[in-house]
């Protein structure tokens, strides 16, 4: 039996608890009475992955079997989630590559020759050949990449974008032209968290800035409550309207997968265990890791963590029509990550680890750290946030990794120029977004190098709009004071100091909740 997630109340017997902070972690002593939310342990995985894939393609939900949708002379496009999922990167073979191979086998058997494979980047950076090869596998890469039939989606290639119309809300729907003009579009997804998948896959992953800007803005984000609940997220409502319009023009066969909670392999798997259950060997491992990280140069620590590969196992796969497939997917994600929590607290504590969706093989700059903590972790709830309105978020991250100018060039100017002017998401967009989105140099780097689109840092800041609107204060433990101040936040040396600073907002005896992740959890706050 898989043990469910639960809420621990800290007492005098509770050992120090592990808190991630960038390229490291600490063992923190929390005040007695602190609630600690632990995610469920991993669900049982699919015993035969290849058979599970085959079964999903042969018996899809609300759709004919994939084989029956194919015919000689058709245009088939296969799109897949990029390297922003899952986190960390899966050990080979990646589940997307295994699915794509079976789709290609069926296509070959049905005499389909016109096949192209597209990485659904949206406005993310282009993947390198090595990153692409890891996801799709060596055989697919060798068969399709040299001929140009395996490639990154380019949201700035005007000749290869198709405007499909507008939704009833006036939202432009513009996606990859090859996908839009195919007889069949197969999308291969990894649903790491409840936010992923559904109409978000094609409607955002293969879209242009003209389309994406309708839902990636401060107004939409502040009314997305939460990102992990698509039925109460304005961003998802927009994506669903767009996806339904896309479905009127092109047949989409959606393939969604869910994973367990095996985030780290050995020896880092100890970090996933509940602290009071650590064996003497586990304790020695944690002590050794801490000592090693304390003396290692930052470049070495970066390599140690970013070379990690996850042990994720497949908990389910469903294929067919987009919406019914996604409903089943979300059920499995909830089963793996959902934890019932009674009521809100005055203070929410989060450790921000080294990795998020937008710094794979790169650095976690201060803007990305804010997005990970106040965008993703803050929004990891159903019904209502873990922290009350006007409460305080305390986050752990050094905010010291700086900016990678290869992958995040526009972030540097956003940090130095935009945040120096204002940190209000509602003001930033109208004043600066268009300039960054259309800057010729940023567009050039996005299209030809490995840089995120010029507008991307704006989206990261919009992601935290709901948190900024909801919270009374944000404090970073161990955070670089200059970086914290530039973003409009405060920094503290210790948790004790942070709670003292927070007392002006929540009093001297606040209720505290600590989200103990990774692995991933979803707080169902009632």
C-alpha cells in the first residue's frame, strides 16, 4: 500500500527538517506547532510500459484507435513536451521517446510517409541536439533529425505559423503551420503536475506570442486560482477556448502520461524520506552531502545537481480526445500528489530547490527563483491557498546564481531596467512588454541560439501576480539582500529572524505551515 501524504505537527520530538535552498539544503528546526505537509509516497507503477502504451493507442478514450486514424498519403505531425518536463530529467529511455516509437511503427505499417516531429517549445529556448536525442531516443533522432523532420517549434517563424481565427473572447489562435494543416496531430505529454496537459499542450506549446499573450498576462494570472486547478484558472480557461477552436480545424490525438514521486536516484533518494525515518546510513549520507556541498565550488555544486537523473516511473497513460483524456490524467495526478489540509495559516514556508522548468542545464536566477516559489509552489493548492490573505511567505534560496546570458539574455535587462522602475506586474506589462517581445536581437537569439524569448521574464513575473496580490510580505531566508530588494522583497539570515520580521504583519505567535517538497504535492485546503 502506498502511504498517503499527511500533515505533521512539530513537537519536541521532531528532528530538524530538510529544506532545499538552491544548490544545497539545510536542516531546519521549526517552532513547535508548525504544520509540515508531506507528499504521498509513490503510487505503484505500470508493470509493462510498452504494453501500456500499446493498449492506450489501441483503446483510446472517445476516439477511434490510432491505427484507424492513419492512411497512406496523409500528413502526420507528432508534437511533444520539451525539456521543461519532467524535473529532473528522466533517466533514459524517456517515456516520450518510447511513445513516439510506437506511433511511428503504426504509421509505417499504415503506409504513412509524410511525418514530422516537433518539440512544443512555445517561447522556451531551443533544445540542443543532445537534449532532443535524450527525449526522443537515438533511433528516432537519427531517422528524423538529419533530414529536418525533427525540429524545435519556432514561434517567430512567420512563414510557418497559421492563424486559425479568434475565440468568442477575441483571443487570437495562431499555432505551428505544419501542425495546423496536418490530417492528424498526435501530442505526447508528460503531466508532472496538475497544471500540465489538456488544451494547454497544443494551444500553448505550439503557439506564437500573438496567441500566448492573451493568457500570459498579469490580469489573467492574478485570477488563476490556482494554476493547478484548471477549472478555476483563467489561464486554463483561455487555453481551453483556444484548444476547442483548434479542434474544429485539426484532429488532435492526445497522449498523456503521469509519473510517480521518485524525483531523485541514489544517493539523493534519502532526501525524499521523512526525516524521523532516516536510518543511520541515511543520516550519514545527508551529513556527507552537506559537508561536501559546503566546501564545493559553485560550479561543482551546479554540475552535481544538474547531472542528476530522476527515477520516475510511469503510473498511467491515456490517449484519445483531449478533454476526457485530461480528466483521467488529473485524477491520477491528484491521487499521487493530493494532501488534505485543514485551514490556512499565517505563514507559509517553502524551500526553493536548484531546478525549475526554465533553468534545465542553466542557472536559477533570482527571477526564476521567485517564479518557482511564488508561482509554482504557492499555487500548489486546491480550493484556497495554504497561507491566508495578508499572510507572509518565507522562502529559502540564496538568490546568488546570477544570470546565464546564453539562455536568459533578456532576463538581465528585465532585472536591471524593468524591476528598477517597478515590480508591479500590472504596470510592467503595459510599459515594457512589447519592447522586449519585439526586440530584434532577442528574437534573433531565440530563433538561432538557445535563448528564451525576449518576453519570457515578463511571464515569470506574471506567474507570481496571484501571490503578490494575496500576500502581505515575502521574506527570503539566506537570500542575497540586494537581489531580494530589487524584486521588492526582504531577506533574513535565519528562520528566527524571518519570523521576527514577519511579526509586524502576522503577530508574534503566527500559525506556520511548511511545504516539504520535492517531491511534488498538492495541498487541498479546506
